[in-house]
């Protein structure tokens, strides 16, 4: 730098600074004055320090949040996997806590409560996951929810959105089957009620269950069916299950009454009458049928039981009880057979 004689104006020089995008500490440049000429001396200070102040923000550690705010799992799905993402930066190791809490679902009976910490290494943006164990029960119920929460981010990370989520447990249980049927008998003798147990919760009476007139021809020997027959179509049962029936008739049955079924057996696959073991006391008949066994007209272990049956007594044994009984003629018998074949076909399609 130069000054003319008599000139005391300050002289200047410049230092060009390079602007980068790197977050870094402030940096320094050393400056020195030397070699004065013309009789001038080097005064103090003849050294200086120029500090370059960094203008770049520190790199982000990122935000941590649920991948989705709502998810679902089937009740029989065993576990639900929940994903948490790291976005907007990956500087440094970070972590965040997670926890479940009851929504409409109850810990211990619908799911297993869970909590813990998810961790990411420096530079890692891979989604981290945790699981929620689901309890599969046999109860038909509404879908239920579990609340999930993220909290306490560490390492410079922030808690992003969403930091709460809802897990829905989708119920997989069928509605309870109707195990009671009641209605007027075909002969008009009064109200008949049929109740059964067994077969599993969804097992129940389906469309086609009815109280019908007695198929012709009647069993040999002069039997009278005072209440006609009960045609049951029971579906959605556990395959191979045994059902226990109680039928309550409008009036007490004679002591010598026996229980007849009209249908197929393994020994005779044609439609025919055969005696079936039942206990008849007063106006009640109790018996059991196993899916695919004797008494199940389709003879298939398929969770469906088709059963036309009814109590009868010998007219000669109790003349006072003999009444005019409506019966199904030959055409009606074939219609009943067609209906039963339809039920059997429906059951086979369900089995497939």
C-alpha cells in the first residue's frame, strides 16, 4: 500500500471470502504488515486476525414419526407391525420411545401392551419397526382399537407428525348362530320349540328350517305323527360336531311313542323312514346328532346338518289319541326331497 507525501488517508485492501454450504466452526485468516519504506516505521498492531463467521445451519438430525396414522390387523393375525420413519435429516444417532394404550381394545384380553425405544445410527434413515401382539378369541364383537404414541426424541431429532396412531383389530368371529326355533306345527296341534347345544358359536338354524306335514307313505304299522315333522337346516357348525337337541311339543306324547326320521342312512341312501334313538318323556324329546353321522341327512362331515324327524305312536296302542294328520302326498314328498337335495348341494358348495 502506498501514501503520497502529506497523505494520511487510510489505505485498504480486501480479502475475498468463499461461501460454502458446509456447517463448520468460524474460521480465521492471519494478516501481517511488513517492510515499511520511506522512513516510516511498522507500528502496533502490525498483525491482525480476520474471522470468517460461518453462516450455514447445522445439519438436521431429522424428525421421527409414524409411517401412517391408522393401520389395521385381523384378530387372527398374531401380530401387527408398526413402522416409524426418519425424515428431514440423518445427522447423529437418534432415538424415540413408543408405547401402546387402550382404545376400545383392552390390554391382556385383546392385545399385549408394548413399549420400548427405537434407535437410528448416524446417517441411518431406514424405517424402524415394533410389533403389537394380538389375542385371537372366539367372541363375536365390534372391531377394536389400540392407541400408539411416540415420545421423548433424543439426539437432536424432533417428534414429527403423526406422533400418534391408531391400530384397529378387525374381528374375525362369526355372529352367534340361532340355536332356538319355534313355530306352529303343521297339523295345528300347537307351538313346537326346538333348542340345541354344541357345534360352536356360529352354528345355528338357517333358512329352510320348518315344521312340516309328514311325508308319505307313513312308516308301516299304523303310526300316527300328532305334530308332523320338524325339518331342520343347521349350518356354520364345527365340522364333525355333535349337537344335542331338546324338542318341546304342545302336548305330552303317549308313553309308547318312538322317534322316526325320514332320510338317508349309510346302509340305505334312499329316502326312507327309520327309527332314531331318542328319549321321550312327557312332551319332550331329547337326542343327539353328529355331523355326517346317523340322523344327518346329507351324510357329510361338512358343518351342516339336515334332519327331517318327528315322534310317532301306534294308533292301535292309543285309539283315543288318533287324529287326522295332514301328510305330504307323492308330489309333496318329491318337493320335500328336492328341498333336502338343495340343502345338501348348498352344504357341498360350502364345503368346497
